[in-house]
C-alpha cells in the first residue's frame, strides 16, 4: 500500500478546529448525495496537482484528515482548478440504428 504525503514545500496554515477535520470516510458519510468514496480518494491522491494540498492534514497515525469547508468549496468549483468530472466517454446503446442516425 502506498502512502501519499504532502510535499514539504507547501506552506502550512494554522490547523483548523478539530470539529472541521474529517477522515475521507466520515466526509462521504456526511455528504452521501454529493460525494462518493472514489471521487474523494481521487481528490486526495492528486492533491498536489489539484490545489488541495493546503486542505489535507496528516495525523500522527498517518490518517489523512480533510478540512471539510474548504474541501466542499473546492468540490463545488468555488476555489482551485482541477475537479473530478463526469466521464467523457459517450455510452451508446447497442440496439439497431436507422440510417438517419448514422
């Protein structure tokens, strides 16, 4: 299992209140209609590229904790640049098509 750590050159802000720090599992449980486990996992894995480095904290036990308000702002597109997007693959039905559709 690989451990992803935040690069040392990222400036750290003061740690937010512990009531706003959640594990990725707790974050998904708190917002089940908005977040999925795989999207949160993608965001945390790519945090150095997508602008989330200052939002993710590593506990002494190695667990990643996310500052919930900042993560939700990023996820909704209010801050940052790279966001998880819907699949760009167009799913076509396998049924017969008329010549007009081709």
